C-alpha cells in the first residue's frame, strides 16, 4: 500500500508494505486530518499505549490552537481589542513564537495572521500572555499547528523509548525518527498533488522533518502580502534536519508555505539560513530542487 496525501493538497507518501514489514501503525483523526504513528516496537500493547498518549496530546493542542473552538487560546486572541491581553498555554505561546520568527525569516510570506497584523501582538514568554496593541488581528495556525503537533508527538515517542518511529499529520507534516532495524531510513515519496500516482522523487530519511504544501483546483493558498492566490506553482516540499531544541516539523511547515510564494533567490537564501534544508518546487515546467544536501537524506531507494 502506497500512502498518498490524506486530506491535504501536498503529496508525500510512505513506502510499500514490503518496506514496512514489522512496523505497527496507529491512526487518529484530529485537526481536520489523520495523524498516524508508525513504530518498529514489537510489543503491540506498549506501542498502542504510547500512540494513544500522542493522540491525547494532539487533542489537547487542538483545544488550544483551533480558531473554530469558542474558548480556545486562538479564539480569545482573535477577540482581543487594542490594549487587551489573555493568558495562553505554554504550547500556544511557543507556537506563536515560532510563527513570529518564521514571519520575520520569510519577510512576511509566512503569516499566521494572513496580513491582519501579526507584529502587533506582543508575546510575554515569562508570563505566557499575549498582548494586543491593535484591533483586528485574526490568527489561523493551520499552517504551522500540525507540524507543531507532530514535533510534540515525536518527543513523546522518544520519552516512551520508541526511537524507531515516524509520525505524520495528514502526510503534509512528517517527522522521521530512527528507522526500523536493518533499514537505512524511512522510505518516502514526493508526488504530484494532481496525480498521486506520479512519483517525482524517492527519499530515504532519518531524523528529518518533511513538509508539503500544494494546490489542486482551488485558489486556497494566498499571499498574505498581496492578498492574491498562488497560481504559478503546484506544490512545494521542504526537508529539514532535527537539531536539539528546534521544532523541525513546525519550521518545515512554515518554510514550505513560503516556498509557494517566494522567488528562487529568496528560497535559496532560506535554505542557506536553515542549515541542511532542501526544497522542491513543482511548476507546470517541472520539478526544481534547491538547497544543499547536508543531512540524513538519501535520494532513491
């Protein structure tokens, strides 16, 4: 079974059954997608308990990060007037700190406020408080929340001593830890989002985050700097190493969105400023690969 994107417009897949013999899989619906845990643990009951702990964590994050829930952290922030403030969970604040850093790094191409004024929010990391200095800020953490959840799941699996694991959220945010015994890495594919059977690249990865963004038919990726939809690119993928202290999947989520919008020279600079990052961008003319290979990625199987 080749797994293609589930409910997302990117195109990342996992290898065939022969590549995953002895690997257990557990699934859970959250954040409008399907999260899965793959692990080479031989004790199914123990692995199931660890996976459930991960899924409980994702559900808690969704209650804080969803803009659709009436008392979530994000909903309360979105209702702040100038001068107002609200306490938020430490995870929410961390997600916002990452989002603000990626806003600055991408010159506003990645903007969880969609142009409504992310810089007007002041983040108090000591008190875990968000202050609004202007009216009308509207956050949508959909472009980074799944990656943030995937990072948290991976850390939990390591806490459960399950290092040979892979987690994903809808196959748009993937984090590969150590591979199953006897394998060089986890086998992943990049496919055309308009034709999942058309594989563009095969990768073998370990300790790598891989994120995908793409469009099929709808104009649903907007440039927050102009308000115009993306029309000249069909998909983008970013792979990023997992150094200590870095939420690699969340950062890769942000970078892949930016790669749908930025010029080639800007993408090259992003890769240079994110050591070991690789990017692939699909246009009608074909697939373009950018960035240096300085990490645990092998091309082909």
